[in-house]
C-alpha cells in the first residue's frame, strides 16, 4: 500500500511509481516522513472537541459548535442539534475503518524499516499506531458494542471473503481495546517526539477511561429491564451485552484495569491539578484559576491537548456560544440549566436537598419570592468552580455586565410565585400566557416581558427612566438567539478575545482531550466499584477507598467545594458521590453523555440516578421523555430588587427522549444490507 497521502495519476511505465506518489519509503524510512504519517493519523482521530457535534457525528465541521446539549442536562441550545444522544447523522463506521487501515499498515510495515531508527523511536512510532487503533476500537465499542475487529491491513482488491470481517462479541471487542492500549503503553515514551501525540501516560489515562466504560456496561446492562443483551441474526455472536455467567467477571476485570492504569499515572508524579493562581480560602482566586486553566498550554494537568492556531486551524465556539450582546453571527449555543447548577455547593435548598430555594415556602410554588439587591447575590456562596463554568446573570464577561432578565414585575410585594403549577405536566404554560402579562380576564398588566430584542422590547418607566423588560440579553420569548435559561456558558470561551474579533472560524483556544482530574476521577470510580464487588485492590499496598477519598477531596479543594466529611465506602451512596463529582468537574467536555450511557441511567426505569444522586425523576420526566429547567431573574419595580423563578425552559423548548435500545447505536443499514456477515443490533 502506498501510504496515507497518495495522488493517483496514469503512468505509461506501470512498473514505476508515479513521480508525485508518496511511498512507504518516503514516509516510513525517516523521521520527517513519519511526522507526516502521524499528522495524518491524528487529523482523522475521532476526537470530540470544538469541531464535534453529537447530532452530526465525526465530520470535523464544528458548524453551530456547542457543548453539553446532548440531553445531558448540562445545557440547552436554540437549535435542533440540541437533542438526545441516540445516534449520529454521520455514523462512525466507514471513517473508522479508513483510519484503522492506516494504523494497521504502520503496524505491519514499520518493521521493514526498523534499522532506520533508534529503538526508542521505533517503539514510539509503533506504539502510536496501537494507540490510534485502541482509541478507534474504543469509540466504536461505545457506540455499537461488538464490532468487526480489523487487526490486519486488508489489501484491495480482494474477494468478499477476505474483505468482510464479521462483528465480534462485545466482550471480545473490549478485550481487544484493552490489549491495544496495553501494547501502546508498553511502547510509548514519557515524552513524545511530536507535539499533540500521546505519550505513555496519555495512553494509560485513555485506557482507564475505556475500561471504566467497559466495566460499567458489563455491570449495568444487568439493571436494564430484560437484561440488555442479544446475539446477531447472521452469526449468532453476542454482539450486544454479556452472558449471565460472564458479566461479573468482565466487570471486575475491567474496573481493575481502569484502577491500575489511573494509579500508574498518579504514581508517576508527572501530573498535578492546575493551581497556578489558586489561593486557599480565596474564592475569587480559585474562580480565576479555573478560568485560566483552559487556555494554559503549560498546565501540569494536561495529558493530551488538541491545539488550534489562528488563522490556519480554528474553530467557532465563541461565535456560537457567547452572550447575546456579542453575537457574531449567532450566540447562546450553550445555556446551562438550573438542574445542572443544582449539582454545586453554596445554595440554600428546599427540603428535598437539591432544589435551589427561591421562595420562603416549602417549594418554589409556595410562599413568597426571596428578594435580592442584585442577581449575583443568589450566587454569592456558589462554588468558585461553577462560576468558572457558567456566566451568572449580572456577572462580568469581557468587561461587560451580562444583564439577563426574564421581565419586570410591577405588582405589590410580597410577591407570590408567578405560575400556579410548576410540574412537568404543566411545562408548556409560560409567562407570556399569564393574565398578568396579557391583561386578560380582568387582570391588571403587572408583568412585562419581551418577545424580541431591540425595538420590540417592552419597557417600564421607573423613576423617570425607561427600563427594558428583558434587558440586553433576554430571554426574549420569541427569539431563541437570546438567553434561554438565565445562564450562559463560560467554560472554554476566550474572555481575552476582543468582542469585535469574535466570529466564525476566529477562535483558537485549545481543547483538553485528557487531563489529570479525569485520571483522579477514574481511580475513584473504579475503586468504589471494585469495593462494592468485594474485589481486593489490584495495586499492592493500596487502600482503594482511601485513594478514592483523597482524589475526590483534591478535586473539591481546587474547586472551592466542600470536602467529604468522611471516607468513601464500598456502597452505592459513595458510587453516586463520585458520579456527581464527575458530572460537575467534567461538564462541557464531551464526557457526560458517555457517562450517562455507560451508567445506564437514561431510560425511564433507571433515570432516578441521572444526576449522580437519587433525584425523583418524575419531577422532570414522563415515560421516555424529559425536560430541563432555567433559573430566571425578574426585577420588581415596587421593591427595587430582584427575585428568581424556576421553570422549565422558557424559550426554544426542548423535550428529550430516550429508549433502552438507544444505549447502542444502530449499525449503518447499508453496511448490514450489503453484507452476509455484519449483524444489525438485536431487536432493530
């Protein structure tokens, strides 16, 4: 095979390669050629970063790029791409096998050039091929379960028997993922030759992540009604799930592998949490520290980073996700939900333990609203980490106060809840339907809202000054380009980029593909899962629960959150503590949507565990459907103060849907129909 970059032209001397064809000798015989080969491999990796949109799949586009909008509850978006993660418009299938062919070609062909390299360089380049293959198999397994394990280069042309590889069982697939990651770890050095490629510790970290997924699926498929498993109709192979006599053995083994891999990274001493400007007890410093970490390429927390550089390699996160006043050409692509911020410390709660208190009653439908001098007062004690992830209403971004207002209320105080019913069944009743807004049924108009921005805003004159009902950023109930939930994304946005320079293809902040916090969380989760199963530590001398407790407390300390009051234990309560911490720490990093799938908490029978804590899912879902809430500040003209209301998303309403079968994506129908070997998922 001529390697990855080939220009096909006609040639009269058929025994000679065309002069503009790049051959193996050109690419594999020297380090300069190898740099091209590596760049090509990594450019086609199925990374999920700024250019990835879950609805569209792996197409390296990034149009409308947003984070956390795949039914995870992290954020909501104005567009149709905000939908449950049940498939991808571009299935990761054909492109996966193209990349596998290039990786397999390197594995099979590089030995012919072994004498051209020092041993450490030869091992590294071979290790990169195994890392690429492991990662591709891993991301395919997450999507499809058992896959065709193409571990050799298939020459073309060839007969159908040679070309077609049937799907292996899900167990065999995860074992191959493990084997390839182990091979990569054994070959890769601590410091890679080429920037942006994996070293030994990045391979270990991704191994830990993959084995967490494998161990979770093996265990929690058993929690799904009827057991989530099945064999292919064409081959009789268990392409989805695990047999009753194997799932526990598999789960324990893979959690142990995850723990060992994470601990090897931790024990290396090579990485640490980012705390360059962190100050104990200084909430402002802690918040600014976590804002800075996303763009600091010298961070000791970074294991693998996808770099961008303007103007050649760019993305558009700021163009699509900045607050409304910075729209260029769009905005508000990721508006965090109330449900998400309720995960964080620093708020007064109702008796249910998780709902943020906005009234003096027993719930948000009773009592009178609490009043605040400024919207920021509600967030005064919130975790500094949350402020680094989310722009609160009234906070400052790009030296501008981000004015977010649901509306203005001109009625008397004390102020009763605006809606009579805040339940899921009444979620379609919005503020613009109220008599106090429309002036219907004899009611006085005391609520002022705005359908759109600019001249369409309703205004209220207060002390001789006209005040726009929805402020500068909305929400505008007929304009989804304004604020949707009362909150804006801050994490990963470039606050230092001048407002006039925001635009499509003008952002170049890096995306951290793997960081040390992820490693700590992997160790903690695997430790608790193994302890639940009664499995001894796979690392000699380790007290797993002590390791897990310290890992969680290290992350919480950096975040400015409350430390654990005691040690984690081998039970589901401790498991949920770790899950909740993952949901908080790794939000908006394309991690949560996979966590929810592997924990099997998206279907209606298991959704109480959706948030990493036992919330009553009936409060935000019905059957297969679920919705998320916003936290909307309103100004009271009579008191000169603000109050907050909690209600289901008010603008561009999104209803998410998830069924048990969605835990595995369908195999592309064209691949199944043309093959006598490739099985479709059972029951599809």
